[in-house]
């Protein structure tokens, strides 16, 4: 299967995974044959990227979590954020989150040595909650790659869940605005780490690690981050871990005001700011676990050929094995091509409109 923007989905494609509403209810089941009406239904539910299975990409990518388990976590995070926004106690839901974290990390640990090739498909209206969970998952994998023990990984997971609680405390009209923000609204967004920190520092059941992540996840080594503009060793490494995961998730996710970019573009950006904005060792750990071209993706090569990503070369993520596609009449033919053996060829773009 492959993730593609909804505008490129062709009728008679099959849905590659379950889709959920913003309330956590099943919208469409995996395997559903997509008609024009169903494609419109997906758009109306503010889902702008979907996984499909077609004649070119029947590969099942490795998901970090089973979809219903992920949806359960998203709804738990929503409950915590809604309670915080309404002034209610989050304590009971926090204890539920701690148990959920134990279950997730038990499942996730088996993925430590695997390349992350799954791009999280989000309902835009539930972005804040599903993003928090996805960032927690990615942050945990980075932390394990860096040698953190399981206890510390759980602290990072919980901190990543809460990292944007300051956003949840803003007026909904700002959170879900799909037009240009005013200067005042932009300042409120920039201040969300301070708003979040003011909230979490009063909760004694939240660890100092969580509070640090909430306050510092947008800080950069070169002092260009916010809200404190601290730099260098003043920025805690665990905040940097969550910061890297946050940037990747933000770039590869559909938002109310922008559409997602492919994983390779997000990866290229993060590599480009290693050593300036982000600690190089954290970026190195991150890039070792991310597939810039996930299996099932269709890509174009510098010679004009088009192929499906079949196998990932772990030590050379930009040089996967492809099945190059040729068409004769109404039939497609596939020929294996290992890019490691063809250094003169490079991938130039991800292709979505091949049928």
C-alpha cells in the first residue's frame, strides 16, 4: 500500500487501512472499494491523505501500532486536553495514560531495530491529539536508538504526549483556523510552550522531564527557538528529541492550513539543520530509523523511469530496491532495480498520479 494525497485517489482503488472520524469512530474499513462518493466523504471528514492498495503497491508497511490501539490513545489524549482546557482535573486520565504508555512501549520495543516507514494518516480535526501520540512514538524510538533505558523512554513518551498542551489551552478558533493567522494569533501560538509550562508546573504528578519537554521542545541549539531563546547546553537533550520528532510529524502531516510533504523532504530539512538547530547525534539516530521512501511508494528516477519501492537498504536509505514499471498495452511489467548498483541514478520525486 502507499500513502497518497486524497486528490490523487482514483475510484476503484481499495482503502489500505481503517479511517476514523475526529471522534474516534470508524469512518471506512480497510479494503473498502473507493467510489467518487466515498472519496468525497473522506474529504468532508478533513482527511487529506490516505493509504490505498492498487495494482502497483500491495505491500503492507509496518505500522507502529494497530489502528484501533492508536485510536484509543488519540481519544485518551483528547480527554486529557479537553479536561485541561475546561479547567477539570486531568489526574484520572493521566493515570490511564501511564498504563497506556506501558502497553504501547511493550509493543513498540519490538520495532526498535526496524526502519519506520509508516506515515501517520490524521483527521485534521483531531490533529492535535493524533500528532501528540505519533510524536511520542517517534521520540521513544529515537531515545532507544540513543541508548536511553526503558524508564527514561517512558518519561520521554509521556512528555511528548503533553508537549503541546499549551496549544490545547488556546481558543479553538486559533487551533483549527485554516486561513492566515493575525499577528496576535501568531504570538499566542509562539507562546504555547510558556502557556503549557505554566499549566504543567502546577501538577505535582507530572515529572520534571515532562515539564522540561513542554517548555523547551521548540528551543534550538543556535538560540533561534522559542519561547526563551536559550541555546547550546541550556536545551535539554530530551526536549531536542521531541523537537526533532515534532518537526518531522508537522511536515509530514496534513494541517488545517497546509498539506503534508513526503517523508524525504522532511528528512532533508532535518538533516540540513543538524548541528545548528538540532544536536547532530539526535539527528543521526533519527535518520537511521526513518525511511525517506517507504515501501510501496512510487518514485521517478533521474532517467525518467518510474518504479515502486520494494525493499529498503537500511544503510543506504536513499538507494532502495525498486520494481521499475513499464506498460505494454493494458498490461504492466515490473523489473527489479537495486539503486545501490546504479550510482548514476537518483530518485527525483514521489509520484502519486500513476494508474
